[in-house]
C-alpha cells in the first residue's frame, strides 16, 4: 500500500462513515441498518432490534480497578441500553469472550457471574457466544436482541422542530467516577502501601463501574403514554448524542445549561477536580442515560415524571446546535468521539 | 482469590460447560440457547437463528500471510456456516472490530471490502457493528442472524440410530493449507530474500484463507426434499464434530475411514508432510463443510448428490464413537478442541 492514512486522522465517526457509506441492504425485512443504536428488522407483527458492542481491556476497562463481576454486568447493561434507546425491550444476548492465560478459571467465572446477574436483572436470555484465547488482554463482545411494537419505535431521526428535549437520571457522574479511580490508581502506583481512598465516592464510582440500563424509563414512558419522536443513549457524552439527533433528524438543538440534571455528589467531586459539572455531562460520557425528544403536546404528562428532565427544545437546522448559558450566551456544541490510540 | 485453576486445565468445552451450566432461559420465544451452532428463537411463523464468532489476531489468523480482504470474507463466511448448519438461511450480520493504530485506514478498508464481498455473495445485510481501538492486535466479532422454516430446523441433537452420516465437499484441505503457509513463513523468517513458494498449493491454501460457507448444500438438500435429522459445521475437525452429534443425540457413530472425502491435492500435500490424510480430516478443522445425518429412507435421494458423501451411520450410545479402518479395525474418536495458550 503506497498511501497510509492514520485512523486517528479520521476519528471514529468518519471511519465508520467511510467504511460503511456504500453498504446497501437487500433483505426486505431490513428497516434500519447501520446508523442508529440498534438495527431494526421487520418480524411481521413487531420489529426486532439488534445491537452489538465490543469492550477491550486497556481501552474500555482497566483491570487494576474494575471488579470482574461489575465488568460482566456492565458489558450486558451497556448493550441493553442500546435496545432501550429504540424504545424497545431486550430479550436475548450472546456473549463472546477472548481471554489470555493470565486469567484463571475463577476470574472468568466471576465475570460470568456479573453477566448472569445482569441477564437476570433485565429478564434477558443468554443464548450463545464464543470463548477463545487471546494473546494479550481480555475482550468482550455482546450482541443484544430485543423487540418493539412497530408504532413505538424511536429512531434518532424523528425529532421535529419545537419538540422538547428530555434526558433521564443525572449526567457526568460516570466521568467523574472514572477520574477518581484514575487518581487513586496513580497514588497507589507511587506508593503501593497506601490503600485507595474511595469513601464517599460510592455514587459516582458505581455510575462508572456498574451503570444500570434504563429499563424503568422505557416503562415510565409507556405508562405516561409518551412515544419519543427520537431517542439515543448517552455513551459518548450529552454533547455528542445531541449532535447525532440533530444530524440524523436534520434539525438544531437548544439545551439550557442550568437544566442539565446533575447529582449533588457529581457537583461536589467536579469542584474538587476544578471541572465544570456541565462540561462533565456534555463531554464525559458513559452515563447510559436516555436522551429523547417528545412532542410539545406531551409536556404536561412529561413534566410530572421524576424519571427524566426537560432540558431544551428542537430548532430548525439552520439555527445549529448550542448550549444556552444562564446569561443567555450560546455556545456551539462540538463533535466528540472515540479517537484511535 | 485463593484457588487458581488454569483455563488450559479445563479446555474449551469444559470451560464453556462450567460457565454456562446454570444458565436458565425465561423468554418464551427461546427454543434453543447455548449448545448448538446457533440459538433458535421462535418468531411465530418461523424460527430465527443467531450465531456469533470471535476471530483474534495471533490465535485465529496470522497477519504475515493473511490478506485482509480474505480475512474479512472469512470472518463472515465462517459465521454464516453456523446458520447453514441449522439448515437455515442467513439474512443479517453485525461486525465489530478492534484495531490498533498499527493498521492504517487503507488496511481496514481492505478488510471491509472482504466483509462486503461476503455479504453480497451470500445475500446478507450488514446492519450494525462497533469499531474501537485495541492496544495490540486486531479482533473481529461477527454475529449472524438467519431464519429457517420450523419443520426444517436441524439441531445437533436429532440423530437417530441407523441414520446415515453425511459430509459435504472434502476435508483436511484447510489444515494442510495452513501447514504450507506456516512452513513458508518459517523459510521466509530464516531468509527474507526467498519469496514464498505457494505454486500448486492454490486449492488447499484457499480452503484455509477463504472458506466458502455451504449455502449450496442447504439448497441441494431442499431440492432433494431431505431434512437432516441433525447437523453441525466442521470448524474443529470431523472427529470433534462427530462427538458433538453423538453426545447431543445420545448415540454412537461409525464412520468408515475410506469414505472420508479428500481432494487429490490434499492427499498429495499430506504425503509431503508425512501425515495421514484422514487424520488431517479428523483433527484438522476449519473446513467449514457440513456434517449431517439423514434417515435411511433418504438413501436413494442422497446417494445421487454430488454435494455430499455418505461416510457412516449412527449406532446406539453404548457402541461409542469410532472410525472403522479398511481392515475392520475400530479406533475410538477422541475429543479435540481449543486449548488456552
């Protein structure tokens, strides 16, 4: 090969775009292929949803502070989050695992305990997988399958001007949890005698190590009779996900900074790290909350819910995508995303 | 952890058994979970099939002699093989990829060219995936989805006493192809001036580098009106797959050594390596042919087919599983399988 283009020059989203731009679908059952949280396949009386994720040691998890049971739980939970992000219900998962001889059976068993605990918690069946050796680290690949009633499907592309933008739970906690774990790892590296001091950080650390896919939010929306016009889960950070909705729905967004939901402990920890809590929420990622849009007509029903907050609204595409600060200043949202290391 | 059991002590099949023995399924749609080539999910008027495979650099492929386009093609083909092994038709795939910065965009693009070529060849839609960085090597995880008419499903567990054992194509070629590639790699390592000499080895090398999933065999069985009573694809070697059928169908097998189909070039190359061709077929693996059983009543229809050979028959479980040599000697088949490295 004479030309060499570094993947880091492209970034994740451009890489995927380049690789898949000429992919055509020919199966009549394919409703949605690449480009949403899950693929959508027509099964007659309902849609099937399929999503897949890959977790790589040293990239997505650090064995020095990740309990294996939590890791197994998280691997399932983050994948199911993609099914919920289509307004669906997960039903089945497959799990593939590459492990080096560094891990004894007992470690793999612990990982599987977490996988099985998550399957039980969310009522999904573990129906297959592959187990193989790896030269170096551990890798976990999960595929989740789910279903959604046809009229309930929420793609990224359905947001309409004036729709309200909602987000579940609170944001930024997972990111600040990770910062604390990284800090304690450094302290421990410098002086292995010192035990990590994680007291008082339970909430944000659990947000990072053991995120809960928001099955309850989908249930709540069903109870309220609300079908989101668009939806995505927050894996890369609120800012990045807002841009996905804006691009795929061909619209703009206005999100009010003071409306972004933050837990008290996230705010406290951010102050300690001298970080703006809203910046953690916008750029941090790994919160696995649901970001969605609803018609204005659902405002009354939505405003009563304790499961999510209304944080802004959809505008026309020409207005672009911005965060509105309390003084009225608007800051354009910039694209984030994975970079090759 | 006080106890440490090396995974290599268990081996692949025992590891999977230990990890998944207490997995229960609760979804009413789950027909078959872990333990066959693919999971089976009831979709009302048909069964859905789901299979997943993980290919790891340095374990499943060696970059020094694996063209990336072939690798992409193979990653899809071997997964679709699992769907065919249920007597089904593949419809959709997802592909996840972990890549280190060692690979430029052009390399990943070539890999995707192979992935897309295989999808086109088999008429399946690429509908999703995940792309991430890796610290070291490349890893490819593919999930294949397919469908089968309910009355056509072939599990590993349906073989009955006196059924005929059939195998498609010819065996052992992929294994001997790999031996040639490994030998030329060694020559090249010792003296990089010498170009690899692969002339005349096209067939066996292609068997290894670019296996074709046997869509045509499934089509042929349909035309002949034959529904196999059991089926599995040959990834670990004929011996290992025979034992899977014997164990899961609670029966024994008798396979006639002289009936094992071998290509002329496989025989020639085996002689050069001083290996028994039937040993390559039994223990080699990676042929991705289909091994299946049919009722005796289908003998006449089956014996006319050029797509597969009748190599033996099913016995009662007490008779065990053996290869019958021309002089009448019976050798018990031993379990093979992946070992942790």
